[in-house]
């Protein structure tokens, strides 16, 4: 993604349509001119991505997205390229009809896609079937084209949005183009950055079509992409008491690893002190593996009291369990009123006994936990991750991190950020425990809850990407700890 104006701003489909309409009605830029600019930008991007390409297949729908495709195809013909173009129908509308005529005047021939014809062999296929308006599954004839393009093994460039992907939610109600690259126009559509979009968009570039800054001045983005950040250097006279005391609570019988990962991540993320309240049977393992953790045997709420008094921030939930021991510690910890990060069984207990937080609280659910907290289903959460994250933050009065591809961070006022990093290798046990420790440590070091959540999610995902340099399969949660330390300090991982 290039560094351009608005490259970190995310908009809803309705907002982008309004921007497009404003460019035409207020700024006086004809719609066909915008279409020409999009085609020029897309053809230039295609040449940068595939400099040896000279044969393309172009696939156009009846709307403006198809118009972009017709004009790109005309540019390719004028450059001496071999172009095969299929249209979904013989009818194009409005500016798209003018674009079709220009392609034909350039010597192009429009083939009608009937669901039976073989697609051409091409250096690159250009997807201009559907734009931002599609929210349902593609019908059978275009679906067959999408399936053949995906199966071709040849590169695909998507114009604006990979066809079949919901540009608002990031979900695919049916088949969808798996693009190798996507060039999106005017503004980033929020759905291209979370959920299933990670599988569909490939490399992505935004082109604002040289529109003036005045276009965006009255439109607040719906969300923003996180930017890479680190913690500032410590004062030379700093001591451990200046960097906060995290108390990690959890690790029932058989889950010592979860609370160790959480505590060790808090140390690597810069907490001055980290205590662990856990089962007595875990002490030998914790003290042997990581003596910097101050591990304490806690058999019930009374034993937790003195540890809570000394702590600045609580990391509550990794390996906690939902039985009597975990439930009692959970209740006691919440009643202490300390700032906290709540994960795993801490969230499952909250779903059973809901409450709205008055202290600083950060919840870090995956979609299944989010569904329990909303009394919904994981599929309903994934159907609109933006709405789910905002609903959770509003219901519980907390900052919410909705984990997954394109993790979301939401606050009770509706502010929302999206994480652009991370990889499938991170879909393994213990990753959430590490995130909990990181966020708790940042909160203990003086970050606001919003800052701690955003910085913590970003560092966690970037560390995961650095650790995946050796391959995604086999990536373990503990592999994040050393790149985390470098990234936290502003060093290359």
C-alpha cells in the first residue's frame, strides 16, 4: 500500500458513493472523466505489477465497474496488447455504455459470457464484473466465470473490489474473485480490510484519482487503519516501579502454559513487574522456566487480595477456567476495580454474568467469544464484524478487540481501528494469551486503554509477521516474543 492521502482512512460503501456523487455534482467532474482516470490508474498499476504482460482477459459487468474495464481494455489495445473481453450482458448503462463504445472504436470486440465458453490464456485477467454494490451471492452465470478465473492459476487484477466480496463487511455471500492485486478508487472501502477480504484482495493500492482534498473535508472516515508505532525511549533514570505492575490471573490445573505466555509477554512488552496468581501445582514450572515472573499460589479469593492491592493492571482469563476456582478469582478481580484486560475464560464468565465496566477495561474476544457476549452466533458476528465490535464496546462500556483476520478495535463511542497486519500462521494456541499480556503491559506503562489496545494489537500482529519469515506453518505463540521486543523499541524485527 502506497503512502498517499487518506491511505489510512476507511469508509463505508454509502460514504464512498456520496464522495463519488459529490465529485460529480459539487466539484463538477463528469462521471465519465472519473471512469477514465480510474482506467488510466488501473492500466498503469497493471503494468507496474506485471511489466512483461501483453495479453489480458477483461471481464465486464453492466455497471460502472464494467465501464472501468472497457476503458482499461481500450488503453491496452491502443498500446498494442492482445485483449479478449467478455461482458456479462449485451447492455451497458450510462457512462459504462460510453466506455463500451470507446472500446469498440479502438478495435475491440465484446464477447458475451454464456457460462460455457473457455476463458482465454492470458498474462493477467482483469476483474471488472461488480463494484461496491453487490451484497448478495453472484448468480449462476457470473459465478461460473468467477470460478473459472480462480481456477486458471493466472494472475487476476481486481478493479475497485474483487467481485463477490462485500465491500462493507468483508464477507463473501457466495463465490468471489481471489485477486492477486486490487486497485481501489477514491477511498478505501472498509470491507477490504477485514474478514474474508484477506483471502480475496491480494496486494492493494488506493488511487484517489487526483481529486482535490476538498472532496473529503466534510466526511469523517468510518474507521482507520493502524499505523506502525513503538514506545518512546525510557527516561535514563527510570526504575521498575515507573513501568507498572501487571498481575496475570489464571492457569488452572493443566493450563500453566497459558498464564506463562501471558506473563512473559507482559515482561517482553515492557512491564516493570509481573506477578502471576495461579494454582500451586504450576509454581515449579513457572519458576523454572521464567524466574522473572513472580508466581504465587492462590487457592481462593482471600489469597488474591494482597496481590490485587499491589497491582496496577490485571490480565484476567488465560487458563482461568470456568469452575469454582476460576469463577471466584474472576469475581474478586472485577470487584477490585483495577484497570484490566479480559480474555479467554474471563470473557466466557462475563457472557454468563454480564456487567458494564466502570473501570478501564479492554476485552479481547475471538468471534466465538464475541458471539457468546452478544448472545448471537459466530457466523452472525463474522457477517458484520464492524457492527459486532461496536455493539460489544457499547454494551460492556469497554474497549473491544475483535480478533481475526483484520482485527478490529472499537470503543464505546463508536471509534474503530483496523489492524492491517497478521497472518494465518497466528491461528494457533496461545496467541491470545500473548496479546493479553502485551496489552496489559502497555496499559501499565501509562498508555490509555485505546492506545494500549491499538498499539498492542499492532505490535502483536507485526511480531507475528516477523516470526512468519521462517514460514507460517509451525509458528508458535512464543516465537513472537523476540521480534516483539525489537518492534516495541522501534527497531526492525
